[in-house]
C-alpha cells in the first residue's frame, strides 16, 4: 500500500508492505510522514485499519482492498492524523 503526503495521491510517498502492525505511526518513516498523510492506495489483497491514537486505541477507520482515498483529512474526521495502524493481507 502507499501513503501520500498531499491530496489526490501527490507529494511525498511512503510505501508499506504488509502484513504490518504499527502501534505508533512514527515508526513508518524517519520523516514522521504520519503528520502529513492525506491520501492512500491499498492493494488488491490489503485491508488497512487506521487509529486516532497510538496503541490501536479509540476511533478507527477501515479501508478495504483496492481503496483509493484522495482526501483523508475529510474522510477520517480525526484531522488526518494517523497515530497507529494495522495492515492485513489476504492470500
């Protein structure tokens, strides 16, 4: 799957290969892209769950296989600030 720093799949790119569980999205890249994620694309076998807080706490949002979300800040309702995530891959 791929995270982008800007809307409409533009800006800085951070790929993530699953399965993966990151209790703190700070571990995703040395640049702390988590503070600037605004779009994402999941693969054909990927399911992504993002959380409002670290350690998989509080509100979460799920993106299924082949998701293309061009504006996360609006979709998440948590300011686009992903604190932890779980990526599952089927097959």
